[in-house]
C-alpha cells in the first residue's frame, strides 16, 4: 500500500510538473502572441504616404514678359521702342496692349487728339489681316501727307510685329473710307521700314 501511495505521489508530482511546464509554455506563447498582435497592428496601420524631402531647386521662377515694339513719328522719321509688359497675355490682349501703347505715345508726342480707347478704337483679326477701326478725329492734327503717313505706319509697323499679323486694314468709324485727308485707306498696309 505504501508503494501505491508512493506511486500516486510520484504520479501527482509528475502531473504537477507537467502542468507547470504547460502553464509556463502557455504564458510564453501568450506573450509571443501579444507581441505579434501589437507589431502587426502597427505594421499594417502605418502611414504609407511618402515623406517630403526638401530638394533644393536652383532654378528661379521666371516671370513671364511680353515684348511689344511700337513705332512712332519723331523728327519726320519713324522710330521704334521696346515696351515690356509683365504677365501672361493671349494674342488678343497683346494686340490691345500694342494699340494702347501706340495711342498713348502719339498722345504724349501731341500727334493725335484725346481718344477714348475703349469706346472709339476697335480691332478684329481675320486670318492674317488685322482690321483697325479708328475715329476720323485721330487725324485732326495732321497738316501734311507725310504726317498722316507716319501716323498710319506707327500703327501698321507696330501691329505687324505681332506674330500672326501680316496686314493692317483701316476702318474709319466702322466704315471703309477711301481717305480722311491724304492717304488711301482702302488698301491693306504691310510693314515698311523706310517711310
């Protein structure tokens, strides 16, 4: 009997030892499982957007400039001047700015009277020909055929410097008119260097 009880005690100790080993193994596996869950959570929930890296840009942004070349009469000759307009302009705006600059220069030189740019001067382009509608009073200060021709070519040479314009046709107060004072306005004018 003593042997049986000793065997039972040994069996109990072996079972207890096995249970302790199993318990330790379960604790170890529980810790490993917990670590796996935490690392998996952080791995799959991380931010995948690329980080911004400061890259030095050696290029300075260039400001867009438009160069206008306007012609004007001075000392019985036709001179030209370059005017720089900053900003992005479409072709129609370039035409408008060129006409405005010519009128301002001619007013400054007292070659033409006061003109309202928005109401009295108009223009439209058909293919490569620009139709320029100007008021008859633009020629009020003209005293000779040469003066009139210089004013006409101030517009013609300035406008034909714009890409896409090869000819200029004048309308006087919205009408084809043969002449205001001296020059024939029923023709298409093209760039002319020596006037």
